[in-house]
């Protein structure tokens, strides 16, 4: 700028000299004509926008100095903002992951999933695996389909193609002789092509792979590939064993894709045709049994086809398939069975409605906390502005405009908001890792979208808490503020704003305190709930037998031996096992048909348990007897029912000696031999359901591959005295024992484990 101004000054001087003006006079007249160099430079900087940047830098430096002069105020302000922004950021990341995040597949909005409903509480088929629920207590719903139904629906033509999948866990995956527990997805041969996914390395599964007896191949997830093979491309062609069945690795799934279930992350993907080979313990071949419904279906709807049109086209095919498959079923209203087409862009999330309720409450509370922080900070800034009123008035008296004052105030507020936002992002990241284990939800992603949300919240808070102080500053009376009584006058003019903020703070605080009181009351009520069993000094083990125990008969013997070995530990009073653990949001239901009576809407919860189960769990016996050695696979099957089932299904009668059909058993009756107390099964909020217990020794051909084992310790026992019980289990490679540590990686124990491997006990 100086060079340009000097050039203009010299040019005008030379022009005057050419006109005959003396050099000294020409230079003087040129300087007068050009004016002040400093003023011209300021005008040029303003025209180029540089003046605004200079003022902003000056405001930032001044704002930093002012905040540094009041460290107490600054710390309180940043902490308040961090709490509000951090809570909202953590909840946003959870909400986005659980409710709004699409699958990492191309054109996810085109995907549709299928589900069905039937009027009544009874399930129309023998066995349903996967998500099932009761809507309004009188409508049975599920997203599971049989392989037969899948084949018929695939012919509808409303989808480009229809793919099937089934997530399975508790598998033994062996890599170079080192076995570990993992999970897999059984998928149809067109699964990856329908999702339009490309392999990270190698190739993905093809329809030709999903033919029984043709090929034993497997596709790894990207996470499993990197953790077990170091991301080496040489993995293609190597052999991996699942349940002792060798499979050839043909490819790696794309990065970030671990299946369609938000709660289940698959380590490997195998063709559906391998299910009978990898899961030999099932009662029937699920691929050929039309009454076993287990597959989830997903596909891309054809362009121009509306969801209603697709549902109408599928309804006829589905109704015909159901009528042909389940026509022998009695007292089942098959005409009320309906198929539904639902969006599939977010994958398989059956508990979305539950998380939505939780998230709505948490979001409202977090936003109230943010509003309270902003109101508190605005009040502090108003009080702080009184001490700076003379400074602001002096600026106005010296010619500063309202926009200049407003910009200075908002710059300081923005500094506070930025610092609070940075602290809030750190707090939100920590909170995002803390909340999911408490809520039973998956860990959310903390990506650029979450950071942008936090930045937006910071700007919003700047407007919320900075507007009143800024308005107060630009409307100050400069002459009044310069007087001796300015402080008193400022207090009088500020009192109305202060009262309004105090009222807002009190109102928000009352709402939050009332909400906290309700939460504490709810927590107290849940703690005070009578569980029906004794949870004190009860250890829980999740057992996964190795593939050496392929038949349910061998599994039953192994579980019994494990329980007996646990019972030999000096500090263990008793040990037992069951297929379904209590208070885990996991349960099994069965139709309950009393012999000699017409079938109705009776549905009961069931559990297959081992010897000494009621003693181990502390469930009281009310009448009859416990399971005993006389109950074998060749004797009549027996059951123990709880008090609720006896009251609901045998009103005014003694159920002992009565027989019923249930528990997935189609032939023969089950005789009731005892009545036990009621127990909370699914969760703490639900009343004890009608439940019956079957004896594992008699149900050798029934039950899942993994079971939950309980051990009750003596009162004087402590965790340190019971830190190596797994050495008894691992001595003969019977099982892999995993101790549940809340929110942490489960420690895996094998026959090669050392005492240090059991450090979590």
C-alpha cells in the first residue's frame, strides 16, 4: 500500500511540474491533494476487508486477556458449557448410531426387510428363531421366515432379488490351531451381490457357493481379518476351522461391514447350505423343515414399485405358503397372518422402539441441562458486565459504534463457547463409551458428524447466553455510566433481566430435580423388586462347548459334569445351569396345551435347567418334588411350573399330576411334578410370567448350543478366594469359560490358560 501511494504521489507531482509548477510547490500540492497516508491506508484496508480481520484479531487478543484476568469465572463458565454440550453430544452419537445410521452399503434407502404378524399369542409353527414379540398383548410378530417361505417369496418379482441371513454366535473359530469363541452370519449366495458390496480382498460369496456339498468356503469380516491375520492379502486360500469343520477363505468383506444386525457383529460369513454341517446339534434340518422359521429376509425393491404395491404382491404368495405349510395346525387363525414390508436401510434393529423411548427422555434432560447452563452463564455475564460498564461507555464516547461493541462482546462469548465445546467433545466422547453398557446398546460412532453437531451446539449456546449481555452493552447510556452513580444505575437497569434469568433458572432446576427424584424413585423401586430368586453371591458363567460335543446328548452330559466339578470347589454351595439366564432380556416361549382340554391361547415361558437349579438360584419350592435321578431320557418327561402358571392355567385345581404338550416337544405328554415360586424372567419391570421348567437330562435332543451356568458361593467367600475356578473346567478341554465383565472385553479361557489368564475372577 505504501508503494502504491508513493507511486500516485510521485505521478501527480511530476504532472504538476510539467504544468510549470515549481518542484517544491508541486510536491506540497500533491501531498495536500492525496491527503493523509495513514487514512488512505486504512481506507484501502477497509475496502479489501483486511480491517475486519485486524479488528477480529484485536478482539480475540483482548477477549483472551479479559478471560485470563478472571480465571474463576472462566473455569465455571467452561465447565457449565462442557456439561451441557458433552451430554447432548454423547446422546446425539448414540441416537445417530442406534436410530438413524444407515448400513455401510451403496443405495441403502432401496433396501426393504420383511416381517409378519398373526392375531393371537400363539406362534403358528413349531420353532421361531430370532426376534419375536407380542404387540398389545394379542398380536404375535416376528421377522423370521422358513427356507420354504423364502424360496416362494423370492419368486414374487417385486424385488431385484431377495437375500436371506441368520446371525449365529458361540461358535468355535480356529486359526492355526488356536481356538476362540466367535460369531458368524449364515447368508444366501446372493447376499453380497444384493447389497452391492465389493470385497476388500479376494471375492465374496456367490450363488454357486450356496449349494449343499459343492464347496466349503468362508468370507472374513474386515475387523477379524485385521486382528487375526494382520490384514495380509495372503490369507486368501488359507484354511479356517469353524466347529472343527475346515473352510477355505475366499475373501474379506468391505471395511466397516459386520452384518445387518446392530447388536451382533459377525466375524465370518458362510453360505446357508453349511448350516446343517456347522450346527449339527439342532433337532431338525432348518433348511428343509417348513415349520422352523429362522431366516431374516432383505432385498432391493424394484424402481417404481411402492411399498404398498410390494406388500400386496407378496401377501398372496405368503398366504398360500402359510396355508400349505401350516394347514395341520389347529386353533391358529392363519387367515389373520399378514406380511409387512419395512425399510431396511438401517439393518436389523428390533429394539429400536425401546431405545427411542430412552433416548427421548435423555435428550430432553440433556437439553434442559444445557438451557440451565446458558441461563446461569447469562446471569454471570450480566453481573460481570456491570463492572465493565464504564469501559463500554468510554468506548461509545470515543466513537465506537453499536456494531463494534456488539462484536467485541460476542467475540468473548464465542471464546467461552469454543472452549466449552472442546471440553464438551471430550466429555461427550467419554460419555459415549459409558452409557451403552449401562443401556445395553452398541457403542456409537464418534465421527465428523458428531463433531459438527458439537460445534453447532457451541454456536447455539453462544447465542443463548450471549444475547442478553450483548443487548445490555449496546443499549448502555454513555453519559449516565460515566457518572459516579453509574454502578447503582446499572444495577437498577439490570434488575429486570436478572429476575427473568433467575426465574428461568429456578424453573429449569425444579424440572431437573423433579426428574432426578423420579429416576431415584424408579431406581429404588427396581432395587426393591422381589426377584423370586437370591442374586447374592451368585456367579454367572457363559459356557460354549467345543465342537467335540456335536450332539445334544453329549452336551447334556458335559454340562452336568461341569456343574458337578464346580460343586466340588470348597467355597461353592451348589452349581447348576439353564438355557436362558434370568434378567437378561432373553427368553423362550412355548404353546401350552393341557391334555384333555381344547387348545387355546395359552402361551408360557420355558427354561431347560440342570440338577439342583432351584437350590442354586434360591427359588422356593411350594409343592411337589424337584427333578431327580429317576427322571431320565427313557422315563416320562416331567416339568416344574411356577405359581403364576398354576394360577393362570389351572384355576382352582392342583396342577401336580396334570400333563401338557409344550417345550417344543410334539410327541408324548409332559407331567407336572412340582410347583415353585415366581421369578422375574425377562426384566425387572415385567411381572413374573407363567413359566415351566424342563429337566435337561430328559431333553437331550432339545436346546441351544450354549448355556448359562450358575454357582452359589458361601457367605464367607470373596472374589479373590474364587479367582481360578476355570482351571477345573479347562483341565480336560470341556468348555471355554467367559466371565462377564460389564462393558469390557470378555477374558477367554482354554485348556492352555494359565493362572494369569483368570485374573478377572
